[in-house]
C-alpha cells in the first residue's frame, strides 16, 4: 500500500479475498484476515442477507459438509466495471462504417438505427404493461419500469392533471453525453408507451440536474 492510500476496510478485504480466490470458508477467511471465525461470520451473515454473497454446501471425506461462500452477481457488480467505455468504444467503431446509401458517409446513421432498434424492442416489451390503463396508471407503470432499470424516478401530478416525470440517474449517461440518439429514442418511446404528449424540459446529458418530462393527454399540451 502506497503512502497516503487508504487502508481497505475489513468488509472490503473479505470481498477482495473471495473475488481473487473464489469460494472460501469462514475458517479460510478468518485465517487470511487474522480474525476469529465468529467475527468473520458476522460479516458473512450480513453479506448473505444483502444478497452480496451466496453459500453452497461442499461434501467432505469426513464430517459435516463445509459451507463455502462465493460472490453473487450483485456482489460481483461491486467491483469496478467499464461497461460504458466498452459501449462507447463499440459505437466509435460503428461511426467508421459507411452507410448503405452513401459509401462515403460516416456510421452516424447506423448508430441511430441501433438505438431505434432498441426503442422498438423496449416498446414491444413494455407495451403489454400499458394495456387497458388510464394515462395516470400508464405514467405510474412507466415510473416503475424506469425505476427498476436504475433511473431513480419520481413523479408529480400537476393541478391541471398533467404529470412531471423526473429521472435523477441515467445508466447510460456517458453514451448520452456523446450521442443524441439515446435521448431522442427515449422521448419517442415514452410518447408511444404513454400515448400522450410528452416534452422533455430538462436533460442530464445537457448539464441538467435531472431528466424531466412533462406529460399531458394527447392533443391537450399547452402551446
């Protein structure tokens, strides 16, 4: 550890050991951390309850099966990932592709087609959730969908019956910062799912504090 570097917490070191060694028992972890098994089990129990660790029973030649601990998919996400960088790198490669219409043009049209295809996929996935619902119910359904996808959504109904839908987080912020297609496709998707007039009034990708959508019944949006 270099000078000035913060010493990892015991909880952090425990996860690091399991990440680098694979499944480990409480005894193995206690030995590696210089702790008692009882102390280690306290952390392990917390992580299992949080869904960060999972357990499995491993048969032994003699005695009771040994309980082993390994990272769950949720636990693995606690370690650094660069998914957004991979996506950006791939999209930059797509930019280099010539379009079918114009061999000399860049791949910007293909990028638009990629996001349009994603929009169509999401529309087919979520439209059944909107069936036979009022606008108010569709707004709440959309809020639940976006919230479950990590957008940290809040809705507010206005006195005139319209809605404001706020997204405080954007899981693809790095992509939206560089390309206009994600934001354009999200707006179009909302209009299709809600069957309403939808206007974006604030955008995280344009230095906004959040993404805000004003939603009004179709044909009744203020001019």
